[in-house]
């Protein structure tokens, strides 16, 4: 097997660290503990679960459905003798030899790992369109959070827009909590789904689940507008209406047939972008894909990256959803256990076989979904020249286009020419869409355009936190200092 | 749980001088959304209103000042009794909600 690496020769005392406690991270830790190995799980949220199985912040008024997240949390707790969960901790840097810079309630510290598993998950892909920065426009995930975890209705007239089954999931979650959903606008046309039926039939159970969502939406009386796209959001100070137009197979809207819909909340998302910051800081090699975000880490059959001893699993390794993430976590757990010598390579292979079989079956279904949701060029044409494309630095499309015509056709050169991606989000929001725009303009391959570059600290920290002072009364000037420091850094 | 019980458990905090109540455990952004305070800051360059967007700490749009500390992510920080939350305006001052928006305003 391949996890025979330049990484240190392990023993029972191997320091195993998993970053992220979503389905992939939890499954990895549980698999390791089941083999008798000690593992530390670092997670930024207050409780394990990740985004998909988020632990409710306020007690739910309704009894919750039995949720896979709850079961995984219980398994974590059952192995509490072996699994240490550091909730509320951010990894702000990864240094050579798998040393992690952690920022938690007690301040900054270094955590050393012999084997490191990155399970950072993904976030939603929202390319810029006119009005997308207005309060009242949010991601479907943000709306789901409000209603399921925070006990707050996201609006009184909510429209979901974008593409993919997640829109249906969120629409039903809103409907169940009596939030009025005025419709779902999906760029997908019905006939597109028909052509993908052969691959979607590869997994009858998942296909049925998808059809159940569609039926649920129909029963709830929520209009499903397929082959349509939201072209703009409008309002003074807050979202008041959106403009919806029919679109063709390239998602290019027919503006002549557009019409306004009055809403107070728009939930918009076109798929998910893997979180690459950790893999990048660890020095993992990336490879280009045609999916949102454009890049994923290169891995072997056990999820080990190009950096010996660094593994990755779940949506952060390539978006495929919670079921696949959990299986991938199990697989990586076996790979890590074998690489530590805790189990024989032959045993790892044997235990991996049924997991790989299931993953293979799911991958056909996933390919069908991916092809349906693969980004089309109409999406990167929605912004007009006054649309802000970099939400942090408030860079308009016109400024970016000017830089492009002056020869900046890589993310790196655009960043230097315009400051795009140099704000606190480090380009997470703008750069995937900007790279896609360059690609759709025919200005180069994804390799030519390059990937978004992350620098430590991955999340803003104050100088005081870095010094381990953890003073809640931090001087604002110090916080600013750190931001300035990265700006110079990332431009270099 | 009865309404009266819920009310007695509410957490009181301040937003731009206004007293606001939220449920224990709620994030600042969610508690403010619940009382229809959607504009959390006004941007430095275009004086455009911004609010809750990604809900998971990725986008940094929901930045507010909490107890004097600027640029806190309202979607991540839970509310606490007596907390003072203020909107951020241009040049880091505590501003009021803007009425201009980026591109899509009608």
C-alpha cells in the first residue's frame, strides 16, 4: 500500500490529528479509535457535526429527525478515552513537519502531528450578479442555519435560486418551519436531467431520495421554475425584489422574457467549493477540475496527499456530499492506521474493499449530478461593470475587466493589479468565480489562471492571540496590523 | 416550553444603542435578523449596506463591533447578556445603515 512515506516511523504513540469534525473528520477519528489509536480532532465550531450535521445553537421547538450527525457524535463520545475533540479551535497556519498553529479560547499554540488528516469541508459557490451584496441575499446554507440551528425565519417571502438538490433540501426545511417559500429557480432544465438518468439510476436509493425531495416540494405547493436564472437583486438598503429570466443550456438568460418577483430573502448557490486553505498551507499539490472552485488536492487511494503524512477526506478533497465524505473518512482512517503500523496493510485492504465498492457505486451517481451542475458560461456573464465582484475590497467588475484587458489573466496578476482577494476572506468568495470568468473568456486553462493562494493566518487573529495573550480587550490597532501584514505578504 | 418560560430565558444585549433580546446560544447575526436588523455594516468605499451572507464564517460580510472590538464575525459570535454590538461604518466608525447598494439598486 502507498502510505509508506518519508513521514516519521510511527508507533502506538503516533500523534494523529484530524482537522474538521464534519462527517469525514468524525468518521476518520472513529475509525482510528476503533483500531485502538489515540486521535485529536480540531474543529472551529462549538460542537462536532460540521455544517451539514450542525448541532443546534438553540433548542429546537420541533423534535428533530434522527440524523446521522447525532449518531456520529455519539460514536465520538463513546470513544472519548481515545478521541480528544478540541472544539472552538481554528487552525491558522501549518508549518513544516506537520506542525499546526492553533487558535482557541486559551490563545495560540502549536500542535505537532505525525499523521495529519485535513477534513475542512466546503462552502457555497455564489458568482457575482447585480445586487448580490444587498442584505437579504444569502446562501441556502445560511438560510438553513437560521431556520434549523438558530430558530429564526430567514424571511417572509423567500426565493431559492441556483442549481442542485440542496435548493430542494433547504426549501423543504424552510417550509417545515412555516417559512413562506415563493419558489425555487433552477438553471437546470427538465430534459437535462432526463439525459443523465442512466448514471443517476446507478444508485436507486439516492435517486429515490432526490425524487422524494421533488415530490415534497410539489406537495408543499412550492413552484419549481426549471431552466430559469436570477439575473439581479434589487432594493434600497435591503432586498425587495429579484429579476428572473428563462435561460438556455449555457445558462445564458433571455432578458426579454425576464420578470420581477417580490421577495425579502433570496437564497442563492450554485454548488460547493472545497476549502483549500489548509491543504495549500501544508504544501499539498493541487489538480484542476471542472467543478466549482476548480481545484482539489491530489491524493492516492488512501487519501494521502503529495505531502507525506498529510491525508485529506470529505468535501475539502472534492465535493461529493455527506454520505461519500463519511465513507472517505473511514477509508482514510484505515490508511492512516496502516501507515502507523497499527494494522497490517492486508487488513486495511480487506476492510477497505466494501467501502471502495460503495464509493464506486456512488461515484457514478455523483458524476451524473456533477455533470448536471457543472458550471456554464452564462453564469460568469451576469455581473455588469458596476457589480462588486470582490465583496471585501469592493472591486467592481469594470475594474477587473480593465485589468484583464491590460494583460492580467492570472489570479495572481489580477490580485496585484486590483487588490481582488486581498481582504479578510482571502479571496474565498471572489477568486473561484473570477478564475471561472477568465476561463469562460477563453484566456487560458485553469492551470494557466492559477489557484487562489492562502497565507497564514487563515482566519484573522490579533497579534495578542498570536503571542498567546488572549486579551479580549484587544487594541483595534493591533488587529489592523495583522491585516496589513497579510496584504503585503499576499501581494509579494 | 411555554412562551413565558422562553421570555424569562431571553438574553438582552444592545445594538447601536437599542435594547435587543435573543435566545441563549443564538449568534449575534441570527438574533439581529430575528428583530429585522439586517444591515450589519456599511462598507468603506461605496457606503453600501451589508449583512448576513454565508452564515459560516467564510465571507466576512457580517462584521460588527462587539464591546469595542471591531471586525467580529456576527454569524459566529454567540450573544451574551449586556453585550454591546455596534454597526461599522466607513473608516471603521460606527455608522448608520446606508441606502445605496452595489449595482443592483433600483
